[in-house]
C-alpha cells in the first residue's frame, strides 16, 4: 500500500542567513529552513504556515490606515 506524500509547509521568507539559507518569518531566532520538510516564498498568498500567516496579518493591520 502506497501512502500519499505529505505536502511541504510553505513559510514566508524572513531573513537570509550568512551561509545563504533562508530563515522563515515565524522562527524566533534566524536559522535556515529545512528544505526536506518545508519550503519558502516571498508571496503572502502562497504561505501555508499558520504562524507566518498570523505575523503577516499583524503586519498588515499595523500598516493599514
């Protein structure tokens, strides 16, 4: 019996590490995203990480007039 492959979590890009890795917006301390388990994007509408989505919404609310 084959199992369906798990979809990767998509984080919002936050910071670039010294070694060139991308850190997620939701990480408390900058570190590279494990690309075997997750991916990253710069487009807010492609994000699937709940923590990143919460931060995006907070940022939008603080910028909106």
